C-alpha cells in the first residue's frame, strides 16, 4: 500500500482504530480543532488570541461567518462537536446506531468522500449492529469519518485567496 496521503491520516488510523469510541472521538475532535486553528491563522494571524479564547462551537461559527468554510461543513462540524459534548458531559454516553448513521450521513453530504470512507462506513454500519462490529467485519470505523473531514479541512486551511 502507498504512503499515507496526509500528515493526519496515519495518526488518526493508529490512534483511533486501536481505541474505544470515546477516546477515538476525542482524538478526532482534537485534530479538527487543530485544523480550525490552521484555517484561521492562514486567514489572519492577528485573530489567533481571540480565536483561542473561544469555545469550539464559536470557533466554527467564526470561521463560517468569515466564509472560510461553507454552511453545510460548519453544520456538520457543529454536529461532531455536539456528540463530543455528550461524551464529555454524560458519563458513559454511547451513541446509538441511529445517531452515528445520522452523523455519517450529514458528513457524507458535506465533505468530499475522496476515499469512499464515509460511504463504506455508512454501508458497514447499516449492515451491522454497532460501530465495533462494522470495524471488525468490514474494516471501517471511526477513523474513516475523521479522515474524510480532515482532508477537506486541510484544503480549507491551505486555500490561496
């Protein structure tokens, strides 16, 4: 197999695929937050201090209001953040299959599915009882969700205007 196509892909695969759902989701969320910072710094480095003072949800809103990401991408990022907040504030939270399918569907509609990871993840989860079963039976998992998001966010971070 060829080398990983971006600097986050290998990190996400190794860190998320070998972890539980909570850990994997938090790792994916952290990578997203890092890329949001890259997007704003590439836009205007003078916004760094203000940006870092914001909650994650407000960071997404700011980037979207500046036209740095489209509305559907911002909406999907907000959905990812809402699920991360459930993990953080509801001890033992475990998203059900429907919640995961809704999130994956929203991301499929908002992000370029370059490697068909979202399509494959959605299909595998539809045919399985859980994300763990989808990963074991079909070789796709949470890392596939975050990798597709990261591909696009890297593109927004590196846009030359």
